[in-house]
C-alpha cells in the first residue's frame, strides 16, 4: 500500500486557507435578489394579520411573500411543507414571511417593516409535561392549516406499538418500543440496580457557515439550486415534490460546506426555491448567525430515565428506559427508534424494555446533529454503568469488557451485529497510562471512562473513474464533501488504480449528471461511495491494462503499473507511460475504448465505536470543571488517511466537550431563545479544549474500501459520559444528571453534600 | 421497436422556438468584461507599431492586450498558438490586439482608437502561384515570431513523400500522395480519357450564431470556459496546453450551438481564455457577423486537376490528380490526405496517382466545414464521370453502378471498405421518375446525377445511464449536440431500456465530469456515443431486472419491462412499477445498488454515401440557373429518427445548393474580403431552395446503434456535382468548372459557344 494509511492534508484545506473557496453566499449570480425572513416573535400564536404594505413600499423591495404566496404543489406538515407559517406560529423565530429585495440590506430593513399581529397561545415548553395526557397542544391547528387536518389526525396516525396511547398526549408524534425478556424479574434478581433521570438540552451544530441557498429558474423552466447542503439528491427530490416540478428539472449543486454536522439538509432551500419559482428571479437566502441559532435545525432536548441491573460479577441483566425526545415543531422527522436503541448502550442485556417518545413542543425544528440522540444516550447509560461498577466494586473497564457487544450479538433492536470494534477500543485504553495511573492523580482530579457507538448508515452509491487525455484520473461522484471524503476518494482510487494520488482529481458533479450518492450523513460516504470509487478504479485499471496489452501484444496479466507507467513484468524497457498511452487512446481516430470505470455499492451497516478517557479537575470551591486531557480510542475499520481520521476524532472529542460542559440553547419561559449569538452560546474555544489524544483502532470492515468504515459520528458520542464519570471520580461521587455540566451545578452538589446534582 | 425509426421532434427545438435557449452570449456572468478584437487592415504586413494609449484612455477600458501580453505557455504557429498576430499580419482581419472593457460598446469604440502601423508586404493570394517554387512567402517570419523559426523550418518539416520538394514552394505546408499502379499506361490504353481543372472558392459555414466564448478563472485557479463549441474535450486539452494549466484545471461547458457545421472549434476560445487568465476577470468575446465572415474558420478554396480514364464498357481505369488546398494562414491543420482520398470519388480504379498540397496564402485560417474538401472533390470527379459517360454513351447511373466501391473494395488510400451503401443509393434513384423521365423534360431543363461520400469519423466514447428516484432514466454524455444527437440518445436509451422516450432525459455534462466523448464532427456522435448509450442502457436495464428479481424472488430472465413496469412474464398482477421500485432503491438504508449503466464504444469507420438528382432550368438568354427540384438518396445505416435524418438531408442539400450556385467569400487583389456581410455573402434563402425529396436508404452499419451511422456530412457532398451535371444536361454541354456556377459564367459559355465556361 503506497497511499492507504498515509497521512495527507485534506484537499479542500488549501483553498479554504487561501480564501479561494467560494461558499454558497460567495458565488456571484447575475440578477440576484436577496431574501430576508420575517421571524415570529412569539413561540406559539395564531397569525391574525400580516401587514406588508409598508415593507413593500420601501424602494428596492421586490416582494413580500406570505405562506399563501408560495407556489407549493404538495401539502403536509413540517418545515419542508410549511416553509412559512400559515396560520399558526409554532416557535419563536419561525419564518412567517419572506422579503425579497434588490439588496440584502433593503430586504433586512423591509423585514423590520412587516407588521405581524399574533394572538399568543400558551407555549408548550416543558418536554415532560408536554407528553402527559391532556397536555395543551403545541399545535392547535385550524381548518385552514396545511393539510386541513388537526393535530388529532396526526395523533391518530402515530403508531404507539405496545404503548398505551391513552397515556400519551396528542403532542406525542412518534413512539418506539423495544422490548424483550422479563425485565422486572431480571431487575428483581439483580445484585445491583441503578437508575437515573438525565436531561440534555437543545444544542446547535455550531457550523461556521450559516444556512444558505441560492435558487433560480432557467429560462426553460429548470430549477437550479446552489446551496450549502449535505443532501444534494434528497434536496432535489424534496424540492421537486414540494414545488411540483419534475425531478429531472430540478438541479442541485452542493457548494463547499462551511461545516454542517448533520444540520444542513433542506432548512432554507424550500424557502429560497419557492421564492425563485414565484418570482422567476434568482433569490438567495443566507441566514444571519442569530437566525441560524434561533430558526435552523439543532439537536433536540432529551429526557432519559434509565434503570439498569447487574449480577454480582458484573454481568448486565436488564435495562428499562423511557426516552423523551423534544421534536420541537418538527413533524416530518422522527428519531424515536434510534433513540431507543442507543439508550441501551453497546451492551448485551438479558431483558430490555425501552420506550422512546417524540414530543411536539413550541421550540424550533429538530434536526440531525452528528450521531443524533447518541450523546445523550451515552451520557445516561455510561453514567449508570459507571455507578454499577462502583456499586459492585468492579473496575469500570472490566465491567464494560464483560458486557460489551461483540460480532454475532444481537442489539436491543434485534439486529445481529457484524464486526464491531467496541471491545478493541476498550482494550486499547486498558493499558493507557491515564487509566492505569488514575489512582495516583492529585486530589480533585479524576479520570472517567465511557464508550459510545453508532450503528452506521448506508445508502446505495455509484462512482465513475475516468482516465483523461493527460493520463490523470478523474473520480466523479455525487457526494457532498463534509469531512474530507474527496481526499479519501483520491487515496482509494490512487491505490486501486496504481498511481500517485497527485494524479487523481475528484469532482462532485451536480445532481443532473452525478452518479448517485446518498446524503452525507450517517457516517457512510467513505464506506459507501468510497467502495464504489474503489470498484470504479479497479475497472478503469483493468481497462487500461487491456489497452496496453493490445498495444504491447501481451497478456494484461503480464502487465503491472509502476511509477506512472505500464510495463511488462520485468521488462522496464518496454514500459509505456500512462500519460502517453492516454493521449493515444483519447483522440480522433483512436480505436480504443475510453478507459473509464463505473463502480456501485450496496452496503450493510458497519457499526462504529469509540471509547474515551477524560481527565478532569474539579475546583472544590467553585465547582468549575476543567478537562485536562482527553483520550479517544476509535475503531475506524481502516484509517485510509490517519490525518483526516485523527481530525475527526479531535473534532468529535472537542464537540463532545461542548456537549459536556458548555453548550445549550436556552429558551425562556415564553419560548424565546436567550442564547442566540455566539456571545451567548458557548462553543468550546481552543483554550477550553484540552490536549486530545487520538488512538486509531483498526478492525477492518469486511465490505469497506480497504476495510474503512465511517468515522464521523462515533467520536462525539461518548465524550459527555466520560466527562461526567470523570467528574464523579474527581468529586468522590457527584454524578451529573444534566448537560451541560455547569460550575453552578457541581458547586451546588458539592455544597449540599448531594452526590447527584440536578444541574 | 417502439422508439427506433419513429419520427419525433428534436428535443432542443421547443426551447429554441420559445426563445428559452441560452446561447453562450446570452448566459449572464457576474463581473463580465467584454472583449473586441482589433483586426488587421492589411492581408500581409509587418506590425511596426501598435499604439494603444488612446484606446486605454477611454473610460471603461480595462486593458488592450497585444500578443506579448497574452499569458501563453506554449509556442507554435497557427491560430491556437497565435491568437493575436505578433509581428506579422497574415490575413486581412487577423486579430492583432484585444480590447477588454466594461461594456461591449466601449470595447468597440476603443478598438477603433488602436492605431496599428503596418508595413505592407505583397499578399500571396493566387493559390496556384503560391505553390510554385520561388513564390513569395505568405509568411516571411522574423526572429521574434512564435517559435523563433522561419517558415523555412516548417517547410523542411513537411513530409513531401514521393513528391519532388524542389518543385514546391515554401508555402506548401503539407502534402499527400496516393499512388498505385501504372497510371500512365492505364490512361494510354483507355477508350476514353477526360480531364478538367476545377476551382472552388472559400466558403463560410453560415451558422446563425457567431463564434462566442466566455472565460473566467475561479478564485482557486480553475479556468472555466463556456463557449459555442463542437469540441469540449479537445478545447480543454488545447487551452490547457496553450495556457500552461493542468488539464484537470480547465473546464469547458459547451453551450447550446446556434449552428456550427464544423466551424466551431477553438476559434475565439484561445483569445477569450488568454484574456481571462491575464486579467483574472470573466471575459466574453462574441464576434460580430462581419468579423466572423472575415476572421473565423471557413472552408478553403481548392483547385483540382483531374484526369480519368475508362474502357469502352465504362469500366474505370485510372485517375491522375493534383489538388491544391488553400490553407490560408492555417499552419496547424492539414487536410491533404482526405482531399486526395476524396478526389478519387467512391470508385474502383486500377491505378491512381493523386497528390494534394496544402498551401499557405494570405487569407483567413482554414477550418472544417461539413465534410471538409468533399464537395469540391465530388464536384470535380462527378463532373468528369458524367463526361466519361457522355463520351462513352453509357447511362451515367449505369457507369457509376459499374464502378462504385462496394464492401471489400479498397479505396485509393489502401483501406478495405466495410459495408458501404453507395450502390444502394444509386439503385434507389434508378427508378426515380425524375431520372427515368428526364428525356421528356422541356427545353433548357436537365437532370444531373452525382454521388458523394464521406469515410466517416470515429473516436472513443462513453456514456452513463442512471435510473433516478422517480423512475426516470438520465443519459449522461460529454457530447455537444450539434445535430439533434440528444434526441437520438433518448430514443436509443428508451428502446434499449424498454421505456418511453418521454421518460428519458439527456444531459451533456461539462468536461470536468462527463464521460468522454469526442468532438462533434466527422459525422460520428450518434455512431460512437450512441453506441455507448446503447450499452449503458442495456447494462442499466440488466441491473434493474436484477433488483426486481431480488424483490420478486424470481429469475431476472423471467422478467420483462412493459409499460413502465417490470413483470414476471405472463403474470401482470405481480408487476412492480419502475417508479416505485426506483424510489425504493434510492434511499437511505436501501440495500440495493443504484441502477446505473456505463457504456463505452470504440468504432471503426462507417462510410456514408448519398446520391443526388438535381433538376435545373437554365435561362438560355441570361445563363441563370434555377434548381427546380432536388432528390437525395442517402444511406443512413438505420434512421433512428427519420424526421431528424430527413432534416439533415434537407439541410445538406440546401447547403450544397449554396456551394453550387451562390456562396463564395471573395477577396480583392489586396486580400480584403468584399463579401463580409450577409448582404454581400449569398446564403441560399428559402425562396432559392427547391423542394427537396429525401429518400432514406438503410444499409445497417454493423456496429452502429441499431445499425445507425453518421448522417450529417454525406448529404452536402454530391450536390454541386449534381447541379453541375444538370446544367450540362440542360445546356447541351456547358460544363461548369468553377463554383459557384454563376449566371454570368453560364451566359458567357452559352454566348461564346464554349462547352466549358471558366466561371
């Protein structure tokens, strides 16, 4: 292997550092109009009037679009189908009108002139209360809304399999129940049982580039959208449906992403596209930072109540759990099943009963965020596993090793696990000096262990490898590059084809002509598209050798590719340079077929795991928690490019520290966001981020390209759990139950002698 | 067959009729600068001074670029390497500077302010004289020019195989000699020998849209060119070389073509691209009509001297020929070989000796024009074949049938012919009432017969067929659509995949991501790329059936595609709609591979032929020739879409009538173009174009998609020959020797009793 496993810089880093990358908002578009949203100032209200006259009168304003002005061809509930609120405001910050003007400044001024009369309704903000039978509705509905149905209709459609629907409020939009075995009996017979109620807040993905989309219609009626998206094909399909345009007439070009982390999927595209279709002029909508904080697609709050049992030897027995996921005003995206699955941790249970409820509240829409629902789940279950170990006086790592899922085990969802590296990650930490030496730490310091996992997504993928006339290889995919996948594709193609990666270019084509690639999410692009690239490159190599064999009158089997040349084995004098041969193939009058390969893949899940050691110091006077160091050992299948993999691990750990200690979107009692800027919303800055040690564990994924699997989501999952366990170790038992773990919360717990601070 | 052979409209017609097509000059580009060339006012001169100060001072002018200002990385001679004349002007109209300004009008004004001091040299304009030893040079060269070499170097490099280099002037840039057998002996023994000297003029392709290109550099140093081109990949490669940019960093998007006919290949692209690279701003260069007439890439004049012999029974014996091709100031494109080949007509000869010389003169550059050199060749050889028939008193059709090339025969180039339909075309005309009834025509009317052929180009090609989530098929190629090829691709893909063509979209991707396709020229795109499309669609179909087979748990062999559904044979109740299955395949968590196919082709030539009957009336008082009707019988292999094929035949015949009777670019004694507008250059207008009867002959091309072959070039070739022979028939022997056949020329021949007018 000359390319695989070699650390090289991300291909997109250079242009980004040089300022040469053009993000969506930077791409000049002639005749562009700029849009600014008018955001609702109430969290729950009926729209009684929307006076746009003054705004329209402002010179330079082209249109002020209300919900009824959008040329929507499909009805339904949720952000996609309701890019502007029609009659009912569901969260503070929900767009209720869109001003389109000749400049962004004019649009902004005009947005301030739109007068919205809102009749306030009681906002539903308490997640737990919202789920209770008889709770006020987060959406009261009207005869005029969306589908014309009331929330009760949606309610009736919810499959509450195994659950007593009467015990759930009409705000419960989705449920999941995973149940097997005699949970009560197992818990009763357990040597130790621990339980806890955990709360995690709304958290923003924290991407640097705000949500941005530019859309226009071509003169011949094609809708063209350039946007900051992870999901070009899914956006194409969604906009086609929404706007009643044939799928083939919608073209999505995914611009370079300035961060995404799961949050960049069809948030602003429906609005920009609907406006462009309505006005037949190019329209750009770029959210401001505050709008993005208030009105995009962050992770929802969760409440997890878990109860775990174990035998005296540490063998886990049963888990019982109830998970509430705050779906805010999301009606078209449910994560209850995954939330239920992840709440059981990566462990074997004899019996389990976990229910998860997706609950509507009057908060912003819920979106994916790097391993959705996984960090809260790991925080909860890993805290309790740690308590079990403490209770049973078993080494926490040993207890985990004893119970961790292995290949062939079944998850609580009933799925048999393929190759799984959780155990190998724990093994890697077992001898780590931070772990072995933790007894000798100074007072008020502690080391916490946790493990996080992610089942891994998959989606069909295809790719093309094309030899160009100068002998360079072009890899063509339809994947949005969120995490450096193009750098990985280049390595895969170079290794497979047999050339230097400098000779490989990677192109992401737009949806009109790209080979299919799924959404860049679920930690799957390298695993799925990368596999297709590998096959495409292999096919292209084979075809190049066929041509060379014809030219040299020799069997392709006797040829090898060395140093940019094709040569008969052992006869370097007869070598043909690929450059020269390529030029001979690709010209008028050549009788050779082009050297191109097309690869496809269909994958099954390749679950990922990362184990963490977090080393913290807790100030006994103030309760302040400082992370002194963090170690993450992650099974990456195969590190195609260790530099990029380590980057993911560093980034995941840093984001996890944000979850653990800093971040939360705080809404006040009226549902107003009080942390709507980066001054108020605390992201982990470099000075808050400890040295992070990334330990790459390689348990090859059987069907991954060169054994690789997804690496993006796993490293964030277990961080908060490790930090929480470290706090417990440092404090002699203060067990955080709420994220973020605040100085005040720890101080209160230390002050009142409680071992279980509530905040 | 439900799609192949069914006449349907061209897909690009609708948008063009509606005005929705955006040609290169219509595509808005932000920050665009406009370029206007400063054209030389002498045909041959040294540039002694170029004063640009006044031009530069005009407000809005950004730059006035001279040759030395262009950032060229490669040196050489010819239009590509010398987009601006450096020291020596080679033709009147040659760009010597490029003004770039904020608007086209400003650029135009400024171009008028550039003061060029030119020291006139004697222009070399007489093609025959230019080829003679000792002739003045068309390029005197200087130490500073291009490569630093003098024309003598180029001269020395010319391979004058078999020719006496001493008998050729230094203006002869290329030669070809095809020779076999005892020509002198065969002619001596022949029962009849005819000879003639034929002249044809410079002719412009007559496309509606003038040459236009827009180029810009992306912030990260990628050169992006949108242009009206037939040759996206070749343009990419040429610009990369010229400007010293890696091939992969040059991206060409072929915009819809507003006519091309062979003339749209790298005429303005080097200038626009060099300016964009120099200025780092988008630059558009759109030639005016007059500039395009004076300074683009028309067909060169030719002089053909041929001598043909036959036995008494009409069996052809030998041909001797000398062809001069006026290459004007083209130094990088030779057509001598093809000119020599075509001058022999599609006939078997026992012996032949044909030499062709490419001669530099002080005229504009020479370019391809629909079957380059073929109409002059057919005009000459078909006139003489007709004379032979007359001399031998053999029916002209019979004589041609006796000698026409058939499969397995060798051409004068020594190539063994594959399947060839010339005979079938003649056969088709044999019983045509115009032919059988020609003896009964009124006085001064006549019918002429001629045949034209074209060997057919080929180039490697690839294509992708992709099933989309809505069940539609997308065909992706890199071919520029000059003649409706996308409509043909849709038919091929639909037929092969088994769906309605309405369900097939065709996309031409830019060079960064398109499967390779050669230049749209040589009548080969349907034949080469179409074959790749057929294979891609077949592969996609196979893969769709595989998925359906898995879903239905049945063998793919037992499945068929009927009416948009896949069904087990004879069990319509179990059918799955393709739309539904496609949606199931292409989604998150699907375990099926995408349904995509990739096809490639490598073709061998599929020569084309068309036979013509032209019916003319000659006014005996004035000499005016009127074409009353025209019949073209063309072997098209297989008419994938008869409407489009007939369109090609109509267009070819009409253009051929332009060659025969109307068109010529006339330069005066100073080399100045006197026919530089459409008022002065006579294109055949509808009232000059007779009813054209298109007879489709189908002799399937063995390797063509559904038997199809190229159809674009063949129909223009024989027209002028047929018209000339018709004039001879109508006048009792006035045999035109020069194109166009003018009223004055015929009148003079009629007046002086000469049977061979010189004009």
